[in-house]
């Protein structure tokens, strides 16, 4: 996890690849959008390990997320 850093003075505190200003969200979004590892690496000047660290960070973040569904009656009142 030392490849991903959060610093309030860099990219508004978003998690970025250490030593760069490349946000994790951009890397993951680029892959989700269809770019290959090689294209992402070339576009943002990253290594394969940097990209894997972004995916690991995203996976850990999602695994810690908690979703609380709204009750049906409460959602119907806003429809």
C-alpha cells in the first residue's frame, strides 16, 4: 500500500500513485473504460506494479463500503 498516498496538498487529497499526481480513480476508470495495462502505463507514466496497487486500493475501499438500503415505504414517499 506504500505506492498509494494521500496528501491534502496533492490533487485535493485524493489517493494518488506515490511520486505522481495520478489519482487512483483515473487509473481504475481508464481500465474500466477499456484501456489496457500497457496503454494506462504509457499514458500516465506508471509501472505495472503501480496499476496493481491502484486496483488493490480500489478493491480494499469497496470491500469496506457499507450500503444500507432504504425501506420501501420511505422511498415510495419520494417517488
